[in-house]
C-alpha cells in the first residue's frame, strides 16, 4: 500500500502553497476544504455542470474530476484570484452583475473562470463562438443570454483599450 | 473524496510498465474523465489506480520523417484541435476532437483515454478508423503496433495486455496524403452529449476531381464497437461524384451496421440518421477535395 498522503506544492491565486493531500481528494476538495476557496462549487461532481471550474496553467478544468495530487507544480486560478490589489472585483465580474448574468449565483464562479480563459486569449469572438466556449456550464436561472452578453461586453471593452 | 484503494504515479513509460506488472488488478488513469466517473458511480469503487497523468513525454503531436503523424496518448482534445500538424494534414481529427463534451472536458480528456475506454460512441475513433491509424502498445517485451480497427474487441474492451499501455497513435502518410475528410456527430444537444450516431468519411478524388479514387467510412454508436463499412466503400470506390454514387454509398451502409434501441432513440431512427450522415459526410468530403456533386 503506497502513501495515502502526498506533499504537493502549487501556486494558487498567485501565492505559493504547500499541502499534504489525501491521494483520493479531488482538486475541488483541496481548494474548498484546505484552502477555503468556496467559490469552487460542487454541483454534479461528475464533470458535467462546470460549477467547479478553475484555471490550471491557464486552461479551464472541472476540478471535481481532477485529482488534487496532479496539482503539484501547477498554477491554479479560482474566482477569488480575480480580486484586484485594491480589493475591487474584476471587469468580467462587474459585467456579470451589470448584465444580470447572475441570479442564484451557483454557476457564476465557474462560468466566469471560463470567460477569463477566453478573454485572456485577447481575440474577437462571434456570438456563436462565445456560446461554444461557454457551453460547459449549466445554468438553471439566467437562460444564458445575459451570460453571453456579459462576456461579449467585456471582450469588446478590453479589445478597444 | 474518491473511493479508490491506492494511487501509483508513474513518471515514465518504463515505470508505468513496472507498476502494471506489480499491480495486475490496477487500472490506468490518464485524464480521468471516464475512470473517475466510474469510481464516483460505484462501478469501479475500491479500485487501485496507476496514474500516467504525469508522463509528459506522452503529450503532443509530431510529424515524423516518413510522413507518419505520431500523437501522444495524453494529448488533450483541445491541444489536438489546435495543433498545427493536425490542422494542416488531418483537420478532420481536429473537427472530431472539438465535438467532445464541453471546453473543460476537451482540456481534461485525452485521445488515448478516448480509444482505450472502448466506447462505441466515442468521438475520435471513427476518424482514426478511416485514417487507418495504428496504436502503439508498450509492455515488458517492448512495443507492438496494431491497427486501431483490430484493437477493439467488444464494447468497453480493447486488446491491451495486462502489462501494457498505449504509448502512441500513429497515422501513416499514405492514409492522409491526398485525402479530405469530414466528421459528423448527431446528438440531441450541441454540447455535453453523447452521439446518437456519428460518422467519419474521407475521400481521395481523381486528378480531374470527377471520380472517387478511394473512400473510407466509419461509424460510431451503431454497433458494440466503432466500425468501418467496407461494402459502402466498395460501392462508391471508382464511382463518379454524382448523386447516384452518394445514394449507393449511403444505402449500402445499412447492411453493415447493427444499431440498437435504447432510451436515447430507436434502432430505426439510428439507421435513418446513419444513412443521412453517410451521404452528408461524403458530399462534404468531396467538396473539401475540390470536387462537386453532379446529377
Ligand atoms: C461530462 C463528460 C462529457 C463527455 N463527453 C464526451 C463526448 O462528447 N465524446 C466522447 O468521446 N467522450 C466524452 N466523454 C468521455 C471522456 O471524456 C473521453 O472518453 C476521454 O477521451 C477519456 O480520456 P481520459 O484521459 O480522461 O480517460 P481516463 O478516464 O483516464 O481513461 C479512460 C480509459 O482508458 C484507459 N486508458 C487511458 N489512457 C490509457 C493509456 N495510455 N494506455 C492504456 N489505457 C489507457 C483507462 O484505464 C480507462 O479504462 C465525456 C466525459 C465526461 C465526464
Ligand atoms: S461539480 Fe464539477 S462539473 Fe459539476
Ligand atoms: S445563476 Fe443560478 S444556476 Fe446560473
């Protein structure tokens, strides 16, 4: 029987972290329980809803189906990491609020992290492309229109800067 | 917390083979998007896992000197879809990779897992079947190569020896040079849904673009494993690029598939869709090759 625990080092929201993780833990378990990053939601826990989505080395991953031990050496970004040095929320979060893309809010952190992945590419996407790129998120409240609008608005604002 | 008994992490192919020998009952985990689901739903609860996630040498795509495209089994769908070698030589495989699940699943899931999982409905196998792809399997005795068509034994079971792992997917130059192809997935939703039927076709046209020099077709979710339809291929091979050829090709498919009825849809509907997808994928492949369909 190998060790049930493993020491891992990773960067979380810009800070170096170390943790002894149970090999059976998902990254969602690690982020929520050890690091108290509760923006990471557990919806389905089988990779379908996107509520637990975080960026790993800049790419979106559903952290419920990613083993915590695999995070060793990785750079992880959760919604909490979007907070500016002045404590203010980011443009994409504000756009979600302004466009009423948040209702109950359960899907919101995950959806915003996909939006961050897209926006970081710095490309102009059509509405259709935005829909495809946001298609890994199930939202029972907003009907998606406002989510697409919030992403588009932020994309256009950033590209015109 | 997942319910598994142990996790052994391999950092190299050699180490993975050694772990395979040392833990005969253990299952390989790559991206985990099939394995972890099965642990969560209890089917594989309590299993021992050998993680190959950390073997970076098994990621990425290379064009070899003889024109063979070597795809590392840990290459994710999104990396496959954006890879320049794939985009230039076999864009249809990028098209197939882009049909998988959702953006996050395309970052998590690997092409090796898609094959070794053995699902008849997986998105990349039909295209690998028409590209005459080979799989490289490495074990104690070294590496062997098998056509991906022969790798599938029955639903959920592939020809992987107890000490082996998949270490490459190889697409030979003669299988893609001069060919254009198209993949269509028919599902009830546009994202996060499994195929009702899927179809991949590729063609090589004659120089004047008026005839089909060669054609290959494969289907997903119409039998226990993905399958080629040699009869339909023969019906269109050498034929003119006409509606008649397309029709002969598509209707021949019906004699070679064995779809089923389930909660998703009926056998009759699957047959209807398979025939329609065959026609559409052939027409599109001909168009991509610079040809057109004549009356
Ligand atoms: C929400 C969701 C949606 C999905 N949608 C789709 C879809 O639309 N289309 C689709 O095709 N699939 C879909 N899948 C299934 C899955 O994502 C794919 O089959 C994926 O390719 C699996 O790759 P993986 O690396 O995650 O596999 P894993 O779960 O790690 O492994 C899958 C199987 O392959 C074996 N294996 C993996 N790599 C190797 C190797 N190198 N050598 C030997 N054996 C190996 C494992 O032992 C296991 O049996 C979906 C999954 C989820 C959770
Ligand atoms: S909780 Fe991870 S995808 Fe639903
Ligand atoms: S806002 Fe409620 S699920 Fe999306």
